[in-house]
C-alpha cells in the first residue's frame, strides 16, 4: 500500500467512526447488521467486518458498549461517544464533526 492509499484508508476509517457515533447518538443504539445499511447513504460501503472493526476501536476508546448476542452485536453509545459525536470532545482517530446549525 502506498502513501496515498494509506491516507485514503485512514480518512475513510476516521469518517466511518464519526458516522457510526453520530448514528448511535441519534438512535440511542443499534446493531452491527443495521449499521451496514445505515452508513451507506453517507457514502460508506462497509461490510459487517468493517463495522465490527471500527466498533472495536470505539469500544476500546470507551465510546460504545458492545453486547454480543449470538451472531449479532448490539451497540450502545456511552456518554463519551455522544460527546465525540456532538463535537464536544476530540479523539485521535475520529473525524471531527462539521458545525451543526
């Protein structure tokens, strides 16, 4: 992977993480299966594997809580995750949200 591909991959993942947090904040939670479809209108063509990898990153940072129910992962935003989604807290590895009207 060259430098440009690495940069695009990093930007994609940072944007997907913000999108996930924003959706979880507004929905008060979701599951990994739903999130695949929910991120698509925002330009993210993600697999469940992509979603789960980024949810793991968010869980490790204390921004979501994951409940594994068989093959399904139920995701709950934490207060920290909601603060990041609202732009009140900046976390390395997550794109900052645009100002809201």
